[in-house]
C-alpha cells in the first residue's frame, strides 16, 4: 500500500511538472514578435548608413524578415517629411528614426506624440530647441545622438588658424540649415583675430566656383564649409576642394594646392553613430538611455 502511494505521488509529480513545462514549450515555439522600425531618408535604402544599420541589428539578434522589419520611406524634398512620417505611423511601426535636418524630428513629432523616436541631430541643438531636456537623460519619447555641429564649427575655425597662424582672412559657405554654425564660426574667427566672410548658398547643388569668384580676393585662400546635406552633396562633386571627407567637408585650401586637416564624422563606421540607431532599439527601453554626444576633444583658446 505504501509502495502504491509512493508510485502515485511520483506520477502526480511528473504529471504536474509536465503540465507546468508545457505552456513554456508552447510559448517557445511561437514566432517572435516583429519589431517594426520606421525610417525616412533622402538617401536610398541601399545607402551605406542603412546597410550598416541592418548589419548591426543582425549582430544584436534582429534578422530582417524574421523578427525585424525596416519600414522605409524615401523623400525627395523637405515638404515630403511630414507626409512620410504620417505614412510610417499608418504602417504601425514600433519606433521611428528621425535623422538629419531638424525638419525630420519636427515632422516626426507632428505625426505622433507617443511613438519612441531616435534622432540624429546634425545641424541643430536639440536642447536649445527644446526637444530633449538634457544629454544624460533626454526624458520623454526622444533619444539619439547630437553631433554638436555648432561647437564643431568653432573648432574648425580653430583648426584653420592653427594650420595657418598668419591667416588674416577666409571665407565660409553656409545655407539655411547651417545658419547657427555660421554665426558660431564668425564669432570664433573674431576671437582668434582674423576676418571670416560668409557666402549664403541657395538652390542646391551649390555653385561653389561662382561663390569663390565673387568673394573678395584676400578671402579666397582658405574656405570653411558649414555642415548640411546639400553642402555634402555639392562638395563630393567638386574636384578643386581637396579635403579628407568623412561625413561632411570641413575646411580646405580654396585653390586645391594644399591639403588641410579636417574634422570629419563617419556615420557608417563609428560605433557611437551607428549606435544611435541600435542602442535604444536593441534594449527596447524607451526613456532611460542617454543621447550619444560627439565632442571635439581639442584644446581650445575660445
């Protein structure tokens, strides 16, 4: 009788264990939830930054078509941004990427106030514009990377002066999206004791050759190009500007006879910048990760 009771208890224990384990096994066989990431860009889906993003997502265990999908919208003009983000919201994405000009983040926020967003703030200050409260804890539904181009505009002026201590005059090209950089660069040049003339560019692709020809002769020896998407696209097709270009042109000898140190940023190879797209998505956290900040690391007299 005692033996039968023991066997009965063993059987019930095994049955209970199997019953408890069965839901776990069943859940393990269920397909993973698809993470839908919304992206909008003027660059094609095959651009290096998006291929690098997809590779990094795979390294984090997110395989495209299995548990991850990149919902991509190509835009051709600034006016398409808000329409594009509304389309991504309609596709029911889980998170949106707002990279590039300020209009990207502004349009994403106009399309939704609830979806998590990862920004790439290139030519604007997200703190000064009120998008995040601070770099360590952005708060709200926005995080990402801040490239500090206003500060770097000052540093590029310093690099130019360090490279040519006798410099008395130079010229800077800027456009509507890099106006803040131009203001910072002009102030820095005054502090460092040389004149920096500015030429505002309109209607890309910009005619740099014409702008140089119209500038004062004593300013043509050195050139600083402020950061914007249009300036990058123009500079890539201009052979006379011999400058080591990472993400953006920075400064160069205007006549192409000398190579000048640059301060580039490479979005496809930098672990920090590729990370802005993946750090938040990979952890699936919405409000606790800091922004990624690229600082100049240069000694400065400013």
